[in-house]
C-alpha cells in the first residue's frame, strides 16, 4: 500500500536557466520540508504556474512512499 504526500513549493524564477533545474530545486525544498525521511520514495513534480525568469514559479510536488 502506498502513501502520498503533497507539497506546494514556490521557487524564484531566476534561480536557474531551465524549468528542469527549477523543478530540481523545488524537489530539494520539498525534501527539506518532509518530516519523515523515507527510502525508497518516488518524487513527482508538476508546474502549476510561472516560467523561467518569472518572479515566482509554483510547483506541486508529490512523494509516493510505502
């Protein structure tokens, strides 16, 4: 049985040069916010709004764990 945890993360759009790099930063921030450090865990990221260079880019992060 899997459990899902969701995190809403906002990242400054000028922190990186590509949307993939911004998503990696968002996943790292969600990892820091997680109370339980579970291995193995699968992280999914979806961009909600914003683009590279915008003031804020919002991501929704999902952690799938056992």
